[in-house]
C-alpha cells in the first residue's frame, strides 16, 4: 500500500482540538476543492512530472508541487526519527484515498491518528481516528462525513460565511457530541473579530491557526 505524499514533517498542531500537540504531518497530494484562499495550493494536482523519489520528499526543505509514492513500510521507518505520537493525515484532500490500512497500522505501532478533511469523499479509516471536518462552501461535505466527524472547523472570512455554518449544523440529525470551531481565514483581523463574537454567543470554540502566529511549519 502506498500514498502520494507531498510532505512529511514533525511540528506542533496549530488548529482545533489537538492544538499544541506535537504532531507528525503526512500531507497527501491531490485536492479537487480548489478554495481560492487555500494555503496548500501546491497539493492540488497529482502531476506525473512532479513525481520524484521518496528521498526528495523526505528531505524537502521548501513547499513545492513535488510528491512521491511512499509505502507504509517506508513511512514507519521515517517516523522513527521523531518523538511525536500524534499523526495528522492532511492534504490536499486525504480522503481521496483509502486510509483504513495506514491508520490501523499506525495505531498498532502506538500512534494516534487524526484526519483533516473537507468531507467531500467517504472517510475510510480506523474507528479510533479523530476526524476534523472542515467544510468548504464551494463543495459541500457528504452527510456521512458530517456524521463521522469528531470536530467541525469552519473557515470564516466574512459575516455571510456564517449562513453556511448554520445551514450545515441545522441539518445534523444525530445527538453525537462534536466540537464546533470557527477559524478565521489567513489571520484576517475582521474575520477574527467575527469569530470571537459568534463563538461567545454560541458557546463554540475559536481556532486561530497557532502555527501561523508562532511562525512554524
Ligand atoms: S479543501 Fe483544503 S486543500 Fe483543498 S483547496 Fe480547500 S483548503 Fe486547500
């Protein structure tokens, strides 16, 4: 089993429930959602001309469109050089791929898995994997993805974005406890104030992309 990987690195998770947790990010290549404010646009297209050796991806120093197929066995070897026990499978859109095997293997090796997804595809992973759903206005998440989520993190730029938030939340029929986050897009000050105001009114949580404030990857 192998996955098209753009980056793999250790850092501190800067968003949502696991904020502050030392984490290893596995960033998969490919995303059809194409949000115009996306800060990982280099992951959108899985172009053959950008397919490089796994060594080049492991040693990558700056962001680029380059990616490589890396097997789970290789991933397990790479992980040994770091201390974190929390793995974030991100993208791109990681749920373009079947993540059941990788999440199960990682758990048997003592790792906790988290997937960050827009929810446009079925989420195929272990039952213990923490699902961070971040719905995007340009492609609505599947109902199944919403139901599977442990936290829902809404990116907010303008007041009107809240209509989308209420629309998604009002259609959830189950009683599962999910943590609701509002996250201002790209450290936008106006968006931050909107999020603070609504989080206080609704008793939701604020996610501020801590990594951008402390200037880490
Ligand atoms: S879903 Fe995520 S990776 Fe895809 S375009 Fe939007 S922000 Fe970027």
